[in-house]
C-alpha cells in the first residue's frame, strides 16, 4: 500500500470509529491486559492521546517551519502517566480524550499541503520525511489495535 495523505486521514477516521466502538465492550474486557503482565485496553487507548497532542503541538509546527524541536519527551514517563490516568478514570473520559486528540491530529494533517509531506527532518540522527513519520505513527496505532483485538475479538 502506498502511503498518502488520504491513507492517513482514512486511518485516523477508522481508528476513531474503532475506539468509539470500545464504549460497548464489557468493563472487564476494557480493564483486561492483552497478555498477562502487559497493558489493558484502557491503558493502550489512554497512552495514544498525549502522543497525538504532542505531535500536533511539538512536532508538526516545527517540521513545517523547518525549525529545531524545542522538547524531547521522556517516552516512558509520558506513557506511564497516561496509563496511570487510564487505570483511574472512567472509560468514557479516556475514550473522549482520545477522540478529541485524534480529531485534532486529523484536522492538522488535513491542513498540510500535499507537497509539504515530503519535507524532511532529523531525529535521533536519522533523516525522515513528514509522511514517513506519520506513517510510522499509523503503524504504531495498528500494532496496538491488534493487541486490543486479542481481548475484544474472541
């Protein structure tokens, strides 16, 4: 499959629809790890929102302006804080936070001119295009969706 802006936008919408559907799974499934000792469905969904917000606020503007990044996140700390919140809050809050953050990402990508998706930036010593970066994030989503389906599709 060729990665395009439309592929990303369709993926964002499909992912929002998938997460919206998690409102209807049993609470026990929502709080079940996909594998013993790993994250629950709640924690997986909960950790996506801060990364969507981070991409919109701290990556897209700087990539498009060809400016250096201001912030280097502590991935483990971000993920652990998000997982903790997801364990403690109601499911609808976790889902709503995801839907809001993913919609913002969708709208931000929608506004990027097609020809700017080939803009490159360097991260961790590696040069990557904006499209490839967003594609890697899409693959991250798909990886987690497969984990969730281990719990929800039985």
